[in-house]
C-alpha cells in the first residue's frame, strides 16, 4: 500500500493547507478504486457516488475531466505498474477557523496512486478470517451511504485486531450487522442472497452495487434487509465486497467455519470478468 | 477569526502531509481556547481533556511542555494581540492508505493562533438568537465527550443558517437537546440549573465543566439530565457556554423570547472573573 505519487489541486505535491476543512472537520469525501493497466475500474460508478456525496454535503463537484486528468498523470508517472490503487479526495476547501463555511470556497482535490496491497491469493480462493467488532456504527441518516472523511469508527474498529483477521464486521446500535470496516457484506441462504440495507449507517459500496446490478440484470434474487446476528451465523455462505478486493469469501467468522463457497466463487468470477471487460472498454 | 500563524511539528508552517490520518480519517483531536495577554485560559482543563482524548483513541499524548513551547512561540509572534484564539490539533500521524495504523506512528501536532472573532458586545449583554437544527447528533458512546476531528454533523448543522442566528441547538435521535453546534447549553428553571448529560453524544466542554465546578464548590444546585424540548421551551433562562465566548444568554429560541437573564448574567460575571484570575495566575 506504499504511496507512489500524489497530486494536490493539479500539481504534484504531498502537502495540503492546515486550513483545509477536510483536515479540520473531515468536511469532504473520498473514492478508492483499482487502476488496471491504466484503466479506472468502475469509474462511472465511483464518479457518480462522488458527485452524489458532493451534492449531499453542498460541496462543488469537480468535473469528470478534471479528475481524469489527475488519474492520467498518476498513471504516466507509473506506466509499469499493472495494478494500482487510486484514491481521490475532495474537500470543501480552506477556510478560517469555525464550522461556518463561506459560499465561495474552492474545493481541494487530492489524488494519489499507491501500490496494490500485498493480500495473499488464498484470501480470494480459500476465504478470509473475520471478526465481529465491538465498535458500533452510529446511525446518521444524512451521512449514511456517503464515503465521507469522518472515519473514526472504522479506525477504532480496525484497532480491535492486528493481522489475525482480514476483516471485522460492524453492527449498529440495534445489533444488526451493517458492513465490514472496509467492505460490504452479503450472505447466501437457501438459494437467496441478501445484503444489509444502507439506510441509517454504512457506505454505499460501488462493488456492492455492482453485485446487486449483476444479479438484478440476470434474474438472481437479492434482498436488501436487516442482517441480524442469527441470520449471519446461520448463513450458508458469507462474502465481502469492495472495489480493491472485488469479492472475498468468508472462511471463518469468529469460531464458526463456512465451508460452502460455490455461489460466492461463481459470483466472484462473474464480477472479475465484468471488471476486466469494463476496464478494457474504458478510455 | 483570521489565522495569524501556525506551527506544524515545532516549525512555523502552514501545510501538513496528505498522508496525515487526521486529514484522511479525522483520526485526531483538537482544543480551542483563549490566549489572554499571553495566558492560556483554563489551560489545565484543556490539556487534561486532550490527554484523555488521546488515551481514548490510542494516540500518544504530547507533553505539556511541548504544547506550551508552541503557544509561547505563537504569542511571541503576536505580542500586541491582547485576546486571541489558540487551536491545538493532535493527529495519530502519517500512514499508508488504510484504516490500520502501525504502532510506532509519530503524532502530528499543529498549533495556530487566530484573531478573536468579531462578536457583538450585545451577544453577551442582551443575548443571542438561537435556532433548533434539523441535523441530528448521532450516538456513539466511544466518541461522546471527545473533541475529535469527525465534525461533519456540526458542519451540516451550521449550514442550516447564515447570520440570522448566532447558534443552533442539536438533538439526539430521541429528540433530547444535547448541545449547540459550537457550545454547551444550560437552562435555569425554578431556582435550579441543568445541562444535558454528555454520555452518548456531544462534547465534554471545558467551560461547561467550569460552570459545573463553580456551582458545586459554592453549593449551587446543577443537574446533569436529559433535556427534552418541553423543558427547554419552558425554561426561565437559557445560556450557552464555550471556551471562546464564556457565557452567552439566549435572547430568543426560534419564536420564543427569554427575557429573564439574572442568573445567567451573574454566572457570566463569575466565570469571567474566574477566567481572568486564572489567566493571571497562569505562567
């Protein structure tokens, strides 16, 4: 996950103003996605979520061309890196001290390219070890779904383990599972897939939506519903989604093993095929 | 509120790394307080809250001397500014992409001095106009009380008005008032003062605690309890506290006026006297 290069407001740089509102208040949004042979995977979906988030927070959205220019520069700086991770950050801009933001602020746009994380191949093939976190996700209907910069709950949850697990699941105050620290979650039970509703908490994950759309387009039943701990434990299969990993099967959740992975593996192949096709078509 | 100078990790500077975890995740804390003729007002209380917050988030606390050095430098740079505002920020430090933080991170310490805000004298004497915000405060028992950097709820709430009010009140999901966007709240009713419990949401305000301690030390009854909208509307007096303003009486809340201000005014005089004595004794 080593940082290779970063761009701040169009110039290669590695620092931002201490008056940036992202820094002071988390007043901004981010997107993280794969750059595969120079192609931004599921770019349309990431850009659209960013635009939606900017609208929700009242931040001026950067144009698509503006961001694509940065991505092209980051790729040109690293033409031999086959698979990399791009992170885009958009904040409301710099302002004086205080929560009040002037109307005419110019958003700060920070883009960076990092190496692909050193995940083991077995995470995709055999599955991952998952923990249930004690840190809860608070409910905030205005912020739910957005990939905003207020991420202390994820930081606290990630502190609950070191490398003995690959992911941790987070619940809301009602005890329903919402998502993983860095992923969304699906379960398979009796021929039906389901994933928690992202309504009061959680991130509206791009890979989650890709899975939902692929199923919908092909007549595969998926339900968005509350995911109780009981449903989770009794699932036939569990899998995790995010834009960097695609799909990881869950091998073990706390002490319970999930040997069934057939649906998950086929879904994973489908998403990968779709990702590569999509990346090849892009640009 | 214009920024005068800032210091980043001991050097006068106005930029931080784009890899700072405060910037990426809001993974840090801050304190804001008065610098009165070079004296940090209620310094012990601010430093102690910062240390407590660092403990809660697992961030290494900066030493008191380390921060005092910064404050001295900021004052030396502006020796003729009688009343200024100091902001201290402590983040977990820089790290690679991802929620996981290595154990050995070196916290980033950012301090700055700004001019005192241009508040009208009548805000202290006649009181302020206050709105009830629609933006709710989410409940998060691990983060409640801390002055952490995840402040999007305050940013959204502050967007609900321009300059037609001086403060907005925020409620939790149960409809109880927790605090103002930038202040804590007290009400006076039938010879008793009360302020909302800071247990599931809200900031453990230094000025709030000063008021509580002053009352306790002098046998004045103050209750920490849920503050329903009914209690609020039926209060004899309402006042707001924070470290920069001290105490502001509330003149009008939405459409209801609060002409009684006697208790508030005497409490305000007491806190101001105590603040100045304290500042004079310090250093």
